[in-house]
């Protein structure tokens, strides 16, 4: 059984929407209370508050604040765990220090188990029943494979309500016996070992003119600052910017899944190089900033910063990480094999697919030419190298994991690790 996530659009009535906003406000206040509790305990008494400490306080908390009783204990525990997860990310160097949140920035809450909610659907549209809200909330959406619902997350985003439901299911996909290597890049989104190329759709670049135009209008409105509220015109234009950006994200996501499905339907073995997108899109260090003759230090840094910013925008516009992840889980779902080619060891873009000779090439060299007589497009040659590496592995191909949901870092801990610790304590007792 695998875990898959399906997101449904919710259409609550006026009374149901008021209750949803009320529940969201209560969870927001609980989050702020958890952050305040941890902060003051450490500053005044030097005590580190853990998740178990705050979880054990919940019964007394609900006795004092009776409105929280109708939310459900497990939903409250999930909000407390969300605050704990944010602090663990901060201590691990993965995020910033958790802040107090207003209703504007607190999006929703989670039911980590089957209690407190019930989905009346077989995967295609249906209704959602939540404890404390009368009637079923109409929801719209379709799951490719339905199963046993496990968790539910209610999200309020861009003035719309969504329900993100995880199910345990056994998904199946159609595939063939083909094998292919892929090279993902900015100039050409995907170059395949058989010579096929997929052009970069450039969704952000296409919509950038409209985004800049509306953003200019936004800068002329009164923005929210300390002791100053945002004007109604600022809020109106901000929604327009958000709508344009969301349209770009939706188009990119749709394109990624279409391309990944097309590749998976004809190939059961897919090989591509490992990509550290986070490192690729990081800011350039000061020591590595280029200098130009006759230019001031400030001007040079600004020029190089703009160059790096443009490259980062191009990488994120294609969606390197999203594309690899989609192809990987779809191939494994179909029973195929996905091979991660070690970039630092193999160096696909610098290696000849015919003789294996490595030769350093700059980014402006788009044609691969080797002394052995091999002349190919640079990206296609890189894809062939990835395919050759995967075929040479024999029976040591990597096994597929469940990749529908991102795994929680071990240092931060999620409900899965938390339940394992509880079971271990019970067995020791």
C-alpha cells in the first residue's frame, strides 16, 4: 500500500464558511500560544519546552478555554506538533525562528487520524463532514486511485477552501519496456537519449510583463506597515498579483505532470543526473563574484547579482526538482526503475557517450565534439551518458520508495517518529 494525496476544492455554505474561519482562528491562537510558551519559558527560566510538555497541557488548556473542546484533541495535537516541527527546523538550521501569525498568514489545520472528519466520496467529488460543522461540505475533485482515507488538512488559500486528503491505495500505471536517459536544463527543458527534445515552456517569462505591470500598481498603494493598515486598493491589487502568480504555478504543475506521464507510459527505465536545486539556485558568494574592467565594486556586484538572479529564475521556471520528482514517482508507481546518476562522479555533460573521455566544456558550448568522431547536441549526449550508466549497473539498480509525500527530516520528527517513540516507551514500561 502506498500513500497518495488528493486535493479537493470545497464549496461551503455561508454558515459553514463562518465556522471554518472560526476554527482557523482558534488554531491560529493555539499556534501563537505554543510559540509564546516556548519563548517565555526559555527566556525567563532557561527551560526547553518539548512537544510532550505542551501536549500534556492541552486538557487543562481546554478546561480553561472551553471553545476548543469542539475542535477535537487530535486536531489540537497536530497544531502543537506543527509548532514543534517549526522549532525543530530552526534548531536544525533548516528554517527561521517561528513567529506569531495573524489570521492572514495562518492557512488551516490538520486531522492526523480518521477521527473528527469523514469523506463521503469514492474519489470523484462528494462531501466532507467535519466535527462541529453542521451538514456536509460539498467538495469537487477526482482521484486517479482511491483508497482508505487516513488524514485530512483543511486549507484556506486565495479566498478559497481546499481539503487535502491522504489515502492508502495501490496505484497502477501503464508503461512499456523502453529505456531512456534524460537531461534537464534551461535552454531545452528535457533532452532525451533518443534525440527528442522538449522545449522550455517559460511560463514565468511569458507572464512576467503582466506581473511587473500589476506589481508597479501595487507599489503605489499604501502597504501594511507597523501601526498602519493596508489600504483597500492595496489588498485588491495584491490579489491580482497573487492570481497571476498562481496561474503560472498551475500551468507549470500541469505541464510537469503531462510530460512525466508521457515519459512513463513509454519507458520502464529512466535515468537522469542528480540535481541539487537548492545549491544551484543559491546566492553567489562574495568571493566568487565576477569583476569587470573599469567597473566599480558596487556595479560589478549588482551586475553579477542580476546574472545569478536570472539563472535562478530560469531554473525555477522549468521546475527541475518538481519535474524529477514527478517522473520518479510515476515510474516507480508503474513498476519501473528510476536511476539517479551521480553528477560529480560521472559528469554527464563533460563525458563523451561513445568513448567515455571527459573534457571540460563551458555553458556556451552547445555541441559535443570529441576526438573519437562523436558529434552530438550537448544535452542529448548527456542524456545518452546517463542511459549508458544505468544500463551498466546490471542488477544493482536502485529500488523505488514511496515518494508521494516528502519525507520528514529525521532531526525534526513527524507523527510517524512520534508514534514509534511512544510504542518504544510502552514496550519498555
